[in-house]
C-alpha cells in the first residue's frame, strides 16, 4: 500500500521530507561498468560495439546489418496497423506545430555608446537519439525526441536502438520515418551512447544526445557529457495529482497507475483535502491492479514509492508540490489557475479534470521528455532549445570603442592582464 501522510499529524514535516528525499534508483552503482564500456568503445570503436551487442542483445552485428535500410523501414511501415499509423501522423503534426512556436528570435541593436550588440541562434550539426528497444519500445518517444531536433534545423539525426535477436518494433521504425530520422543503427546500451559521442565505424560523432534508457544508458550519458551535450540524466517516472472530492476516484486511480506501470521505481502521489476521497482512490487503485497486465511492475511502484497525502485545504498543496517538483502534475480541480499561480516547480502541468497526464505523453504537443527526481527545480522539458545554441554578437567602431574601451583597459590592469589592456589602448590612442 502507498504511504499515507496527513498534514495534521505532528510528525508530518519529518515524514514528508523523508518521503521526498527517498532514493528510488535501487542503489545499484553502474558507473564502473559503464566507464569500462565507454573507454573500450572510445579506444576500439566498432569492434567494441560489436562485442557488447553480441553479449547483451544476442545479435551478431556486422557492417552490413548494423544500419537499418530504407527497404526495411518501408517494410516495417507496411506491417503496422493503419489506425496506429494514423495516430502517429496525428501526434507528429501536433508535436511539430507546438515546437515550431519555440524557435527563438535573433536580436541586433545599437546601444547609447554606439556598440552593436545582439545574439544569433543556430542549431547543432548532428544529434543522436536513443530509442529503447525490446519490451520497452515507445514510438511516441521517437517522435518527441526527433521532431524538436528537426524543427530546430539539425541536419543529421542518428537513432540507435537495441535490437534483441536483430528485431526492432515496426512502429518504432514507422515513427522514425515520420520524424525524419536520417540514420538508424541496431545498437543499444552504454556502448551505443559511447558510439554516438566518439564515433564507431559508420557512425559519425554527434553534438547532442537525447532519449530515454535504462540505468546504464543514463550513466553513459552522464559520463560523455562535455564531449557532447545531453538532454538530461532521466530517472524513474513520476506523477502528482492534486484532486478534490468532486473527481471520480476511478479516474484519479487510473491517472496514478499511468506512471506506476512504467517501472517498479516509478512514483505516484495524490494530494487531496478529503480523507474519504483518499480512501476511495486507494480502494480503486487496488481494484485496478488486480486485473492490470503490468501488475507486478505497477504494484511494486505503488507499494514502495508512492503516497497519498491529506491536507486541510488545497491551498496548502502548492507548497508541497514545489518541494516535490514532480515530472508530471495534474490539477484536477474546478479552478486550476488558482493553484497554478503558486506552483513554481513541475515538468509539465495538466489543467483541470479532463486533462490526464497520458494526453501529454502522446498527442497534446508539448514534449513528454521531462525532468525527474526533483530536477524540475532547475530544468525544463526537452525543446528545440536543446538542439540550438546562442552566440553573442559584439561590434564597435572607433567612436564606440573610445567611449567604453578605457574602462575595459582599467579592469584588465586590475586583473594583471597587460595584453588585454594593450589590445584596447592601441586602438583608442590619438
């Protein structure tokens, strides 16, 4: 059973703080294993990738079969249900439209001293996308990771995905086709991340790596950061639902399980101001778990990592939300705006009773790659900006330099950097 907390209890703060800070990663230290894999791929390239692929994916990777061909992509597309493909097309169009509005504007102006200033946004040249394979195959994540890159203007987008026994989910390939991915390789795990970062055989190094994966993939992204940019080091999924008693408890229970079913380390939290409603939701979760096709996963996440919190008033909820900084936040109330104004930290916020988190996973438009493990305190969800960088622009004519240069030279003198100062003074002497 999920942990039960009541804000009226004298030890609530202590219990709440302990719950928020609880480690859900299981404590497994994979850093040493990943460090060895990354170093091996960096040193030995494709040969190392082939060795790990045969060991972990039971697939004899060769120069001929490692890249998915255009014919294979077309054949996979034909195997998919037309209704599924229609849903992919619908989602892709909405994701593209939303991210198109995120493109930042360049700026150029001249200030009062006559200095030309501004900035320019340009995309990275190449991005790598990791797509989970096997049982954890998510075509929606392919769209969510690839489309922002293409909207940003990335000219080469390379996807890697594990292919146990050489097989890739056809709908994943169909999603890749719709997202405009340029290259697809049958490799996964930490070795795939290293190949994207350093290059391996036909896989040229990329500038940014994005996409979800297991603990080994996440750690590999952490270790190659700096050589390449990354979206984030993602942790287990999370949902927090703020709900009053006007909701159908079965709806809220389903929302809570929508994240619990991802992984045994996932977390689901309910905050409500009605104890009876909290009990009804708990009962409904138990009932829905009995017939759940992923019962073992969802039940473990619900029993070990989740909580139901009762507060005196929902006006108290925003402070708790900000402390938790959840990946997903549902405000299932009549007037969600009244709560929203005091909420600062959440990856994505779903407004009202008819906006379940699952709509954001697939077709709403905003990206579903979101900060986890309280990273919403300082980080944002994936966007076109993850594939772009801003360059400052500075220009002076002689008059402008004479106005601002003396102060620059003075500061250079104070820092003991004579050539800095001289590079300015030689230009402004009469």
